[in-house]
C-alpha cells in the first residue's frame, strides 16, 4: 500500500513541477536557515567538559564593603588573591585550583627579535587533573612546585611545534621575557567550548599557549589580564597579590557527592563568618556555589545576537510552513476530482488522508535534502566570520539527522490541515459536476 | 456588499492563510527593518577625530608587566615617526575612540563631596599636539598651554611610575559639561578628580563631540575629558598621515621603531580599520537581517503568485462571462489588484499588532530599543508594494482571458 501511495505521490508531484519546486524550496529555505542557527546555538550551549561538569563547582564569596549592599546582591564574579589562597590551602574539595589569565612574551630560540606575545594561564597544580586535560608529552606540575615557586611551564602543542619543531618538548627551556622556565608537559589538542573556567577572556576564547604555576608568575610579576572588579584600593606597585580590594582570581573545586557539595557550601559560609569576625569582610555571609552548567547559565554565555538570529530563523521557518500549508491546500483541493474517484471506488477517508500525507512527506524529504545543503552553506558563512565561536560552527551526525526529522515533521504538520480538508470532499457532488 | 468581498467569502480558508502569512512576514520584516535602521544609525556615529588620516601603533617591551619606555626614549620614537614620509604630525595618547581600551574615573563637582560625583567619565590623555594630530575641533576655549602638561597616565595615578598629581587643566566634551553644570558655561569652572575628589582640574576648552573608546551602558557614548600629559605609560603613538600614504606608513612603522630599539614588539594599524573592526558585529547582524528579510519577502511573494495564479485559473470562465457582458480588460486587472490589496491590508493590520508585540517582547528580553510606530508604516509600504508586484503577473494573465471562453464549457 505504501509503495502505491509513493507512486501516486510521485506522479502528482511531477504533474505540477513549478508548484512542487516552490514547496520544496520554501521548506528548504526555512530548514536551511533554522538549522544553521540551531547548530550554532547547539555548539554554543554544549557541555564543555562532559562527564565532569556536574562535579566542578565555582565558589563565590563576598568581601565587599557595606556600600551598595542589599540582600539580593550577587557576590563578585571572582575572588581576591587572599581568599583564593585560603580556599586553596583549606583543601576541602577532592581537587581545587586557583587561576588567572595572563600574557607572556615568548622569546624563541632564534632570538629576541622574533619575540611574540602569547596568552597564558597562571594556575595551581590541580588545574590539569581536575579538568582532565590531555597531554601529548609529560604532565602537569606538582603541588610542591606551586609552593616552592618552581620555574616550570606547560605549553600547548601548537607552541611546542612552533618553538622546538616537535611536541616532545619536555625538558626544553622556555624563555619568557627575561626568565627561563623548564617545560614539564605539552598539552594535546584541548579546546573546551565555552571557555568555561574563565569567561572574562571571552566565552569562546581559545585555550592558552603557556601555563605557569600561579605563585611563580606572581613572584616574577608576569602581567595578568581579564576582568577585575575593585572596590578598595588598587595596589600602587602593581603587585596584584596585595590587592585586597580587587577580585580577579578564578577558583574551581571538584566535589564528587551531594554531601560534599552541601558541606562545602557550609564551609564557605563559615569562612565568610570567620573573615567577618576578623574584620576583613563587612557583609553577612553571601556565598554561591554553582556547577559548570549553572555558571555558564548565570553568565549568559550565548551572545544575545545569536539568540536573536535563532529566533529570526525560527520565525522564518514558521512563515515557510504557513506558505507550505497554503500551497498544499491549493494543490490538494485542485485534485478534488481524482480524490473523489478514489473515494467512490472504495478508498476510505483514512486511505486518502494517508496518501496525501505520504505526498507531503516526500516534499519534506526533498526540502530537507536541499535545506541540508543550504545549512552547510550557512555554516560555512558563519565560519568565515571573525567571531570567536566561528571555528565551532560545524554540523555533526545528530544535527544531520535532526535536519531531516525537522523537515519531514514540518511538511507533515503543514499537510495535516489541507489533507483533512481534502478528505471532507463529498465524492458524489464533485463527480456530478464533471 | 462589494462583489470582491463576497467573492472572497467563498475562499475563506485560503484567504485567511495568505493573510496570516502576510501578517507574520509583516511582524518579522517590520522588526528586522527597525533593527537594521538602529544598527546602521549606530555605525554612522561620528568619532570626532579625523578617521581617514590616522595611523596608530602600540609598542610592547619584552617584559610584560614591567616594560615601557620613558622620557627621552619616547621623544626619540616620536622624532623618528615624524620623519617618516607622508606623516604630518605625531603625538602619544593613552587610547583612541573605538579602540576599546579605556580608563574611567569619577568627576566631582565639589571637593570631597561624594554626592556631587559623576561616575564613569572616560579619561583621554595625550602629549602636546594631540588635538592637532587627531583633528579635534574645539567649540569653545583653548588648546593646552606648555605649562599645562605634567607626567600623568590615567589609571596609574599614585603608582611609582606616576607620582605627580593629575594635570590642572582639562578639555571636556559638551556632554560632560552638561552633566556637571547643566545649562551653564563650563569654561573656567573647576571639578575634582582622584578617588577622594581632592585634585582640582580647571576646564580650559570644550569639544562638541568626541566618541568614547567603547560605547557602554555606564560610560555612555561621549562623556569624556582630555588631559594634558608629557609622557604616558603604555600609551599608543598616533600619526596624522596623508590619506594615500596610510598603508605605506602602517607597513614601515614597525621597522622604524625597532631600528631604534629592537627589544620590543610593535603593532601598527590604520585607524579606519580599527573603526571597521569595532562595528564588525553590527555589520554582520545587518547582513543577516537583510538576507533573511529578502528571503522572507521572496517567499511571501512566491506564495502570493502561486495562489493568485490558482484563482485566475479557477475563475477563467467567470472572467470570460464578465468580459462578455461588458467588463473591460482594465476592470479585470483592477479586480485582482484590489482583491490583493484587500487581503494584504488585512494581513498588515494583524501583522502591525504582531510587530508591536514582538518589539515589546524583544525589548524586555534583549534590551533593544523601543520601536517608534512610524516603522510600522515602512513594513506596510514594503508589503503593499510586494503584494501588488506579485499579483501583477497573474492579474495581467486574467485580463487577457478572451470573452469567448464564456461560451465554452471547461
């Protein structure tokens, strides 16, 4: 039966090629535009660290003065150096790391005239195991290296290739400005999107090229970057570790069980109380503990313009659907005679309905195929844009399947009403007029 | 009742569908047109400097965090840049309009009175000749005098690199002057700087308009002041260049500076590119909106063509009869044009309501601007013309139906 419907549908579509092309094109345009934007949105809202995002938490405490305080005010997005170090040394989580973005001058073996600036991350030892960072060679540094301000570095594979011509660079000397560091590890390709552990450098920033122990970098006065919020005095000598009125450090903690999460929250509140008693904090305990996805959500990582464009694309799909409904209605009603003959010869309403839906599904499939090409083109256009999320705009298997499902469902949805109308035709009346 | 209206009643479903499509298109297109207008207006804001005559460069020492050249070194750099062919004048500034880096401070109307503070005022600072180099025109007052210049870098006040107090003279924008002293002549008036509002600064000049390095909610578009400085830590070199020489100057500049001191990195950029780069997101958005609007209109037009053709075909016999009993070709043409106008108008009526609703929702969700109702007219005009263009072909075909059809059976 299905084969017969398919045959009928094929003949019917072939009879009026212009209308068929128009319908396929309408669905294809709608599907192409919306799949482009949905794919971009899908990539941008992806879990950057699948499997562990539920165990990684971002604590916030509120060391600001009472000025501008209200019960609902959020604590600063980052920690002061002092608080970060206190939380780090309390070691209440399975793992924990403090970090900040930085900039270093890489002086390559060819000499100072070839020097260039690279993005860096100053972090403590747990950064690598906690975020499950893959290594091509060597590994991260130990907590003891943090304590003794060791001059060690982890570099990205790209930089290792550029400087030494090989990813096996462990043991090489890395010259940053006027200081030498020993390379202890080379990262394999690693590019979490969104750049969840530090959103202040751009939500989809590229991963850093150089990783240094936090305290070493601070001792050598390497430049930090990223956002900084100050409410007290700024250190006059540029020593950020003395900036008690500035929050600029990111801190992540790994907590494996709900019980540990609850106790960590208590710990943060207790810490705030204690700091208040010491006179460092002025506000009542005001703490937050968000996991990765909650943190991304809180920071609205998806740009408003992308959401707006997705909405626009969906609106466009809606218009395409209404258009298809109108065209299918015209097409089905025009075939009143043929349908009446089928009905008179014994086809049930249901059979006619099914036949019309098969025809619509065929249009949907064709629309999906053309739409897929359009979406591929749309994503190519997005990739040409100099926006930081451009590189991630690729379609994957799931989105490929979704495109066809969406196209067929859209066509079927559009066909429901016209098909129902066409089935209501009273055969006798139409046959009589012929 | 008019025959056109009663004829439409026989095709209620189809008419409603077409009107619905027009309404949706109208709601989306009106908002898209408004967004395009909004972005284009934002991109056309003038910077207040000579956009097409500037090249700028940033140099960084090899030791980030403790780098920077001071005093005589900077003078040597400036002299070398001044000697480049095509360069008219050179100065050093802390930042430039739309270059994204900025420092902002509070300006106090009364010393030490927190309540008199105007927050988030952007600080520009520059060495002698900055106004001339940037091409900034004063609407009142004077340029800085040699004695006004002191070593000062915004944001570094009080640090070992900049122990001296801020300058005592400033040039403010009209916007800042209005914020400080509404309706008064700001020339000669004093305001106070520093985190406690203790350092007096006297207004010596006023600029009509000078855009901020970044347009933000807090700093606004052009609430800023220019301060005179003999030397700046981490500043940028600005060169006023003959427009046709900009490319050559930007290309040769790094070589000129590294010849003086090789241990540094230099990045030179044509200022017009900086502006284009700043508006990149807006431009991309305008293109997306234009493409989607175009597709949407094309689709709606095709839908109208398809449906009108169907109706013409369906009514061929009726048209023949009307022609046979005396209707002219023009009457038939007018009939279909008027019918289309009626349906499109219904769509626009519903669509305009939708457009306003959509705008209100977008305003709440994305902090977009409020759409003036005049924009509804633009959407309506677009759709009316679209409908008339789309129906013209089928209507002309209808008008060519010969009266003789009336005598034939279909």
